[in-house]
């Protein structure tokens, strides 16, 4: 997805059961200024850049990532605008990010 211009008013996106290994799609989602809800259940998320563009979104309020595989580093990239984050039966790979004392 090179451009998200045609999706600038998108508020709800369902991407269930997708393998997002090094997929630029998630980075592009950060450019959707009105996206409020993302559903990506039963998906695999990998790659060093996962979540950075997406979680910087100022409009994203709900993420449903149930039954997915996520890098533990994702937890450090979660935006402050989220009101709902569903992580039921999530497989976190790698180690959890270090937290302050």
C-alpha cells in the first residue's frame, strides 16, 4: 500500500487472519487519520518495525488482536489514545521490554 489517500476517512478496519511478517501495511495504517478501530485477530505480527507507525496514530481507540502472535516490544509502542486493547490468548515472542525500577 503505497498511498492511503483513498482511505483517509476510514474508521473501522478488519484484517483477521493475516501474516504481517515485515509487512509495510501496518506502517501505512499509521497514516489513516480517522482510523478508530482495528481488528486483526488470529494474525501473526513480526518484524522490527511492527507497531511504530500504527501506534503513533492519534485517532486509534480500539485494537482487537486476540489469538495472535506479537513481538513483546509491541507493548512499548502502544499509543495513549487507546481505550480498548484486547489481547486474549496472545503469544508474545521475544522478551518483554525492560521497565523502570
